[in-house]
């Protein structure tokens, strides 16, 4: 009887392990999905970040509530009102050794991971520059792991 119980427990462990592995493989085999987003700012309304680490080249903040928005985000006009029950804000800053502007942005998701891909385009001047970027996405992603990827061209 003791032998039957041990075999049963081993069988159960093997079943759980194979189920967990197949679940991980499904995630690894899944494709990246584009996430729709809305950017903040334009030529007239400018947003930037404050209260961030000034020593880092790239800074990335996921803002999920009004208190953090007020702590980190500044604007030259009245800032956009964000419903943090439905949206979260991805915000970042990249320092560059010469003039630069924000290029393309994209946000992609796979399993429980979200990548915020940002292009920084060099300009023809030698003034050091800070490039800021902001994207509003659905709050359904708030429990996901986030990663910033900056490409300088």
C-alpha cells in the first residue's frame, strides 16, 4: 500500500511538471502583440519628467496613479487628466550627447511582459539633449513586467 502511494505521488508530480512546462512553452511560442497607445504632448504642449535619477542615461517610470503622475510629470500647460482606473502612463527620458528628437515609438506585449520601444534620432548640432517620451496604455497591463528599449539613430 505504501508503494502505491509513493507511485501515485510521483505520478502526480510528473503530471504537474509536464503541465507547467507545456504552459511555459506556449508562452515562449506565442507571438508579440502590438498594444495600442496614445502619446502625450505635441509642438505646443510639452511634457517632461522631474524627480528622477539625473545620473542615468535612460530613466523609465510606469505611472499607475495620480500621486505618481503629480510627482514625476510636468507640463507647460494644464496637463491631460488621466483616468488611472482605465489607463497607465509609460514615461521615460533619454540623455543624448548631442541634439536629438523623439522618433518612432511602439509598445508590444508577449505573455506578461510589455516592451516600450523608443527611437531617438540624432540631429546635426552638438548640444547635449534630453528626449522625453510618454505613452498611455490600458490599465489591463498594470500587473505586467515592463521593459524600455531605446534605439539611437
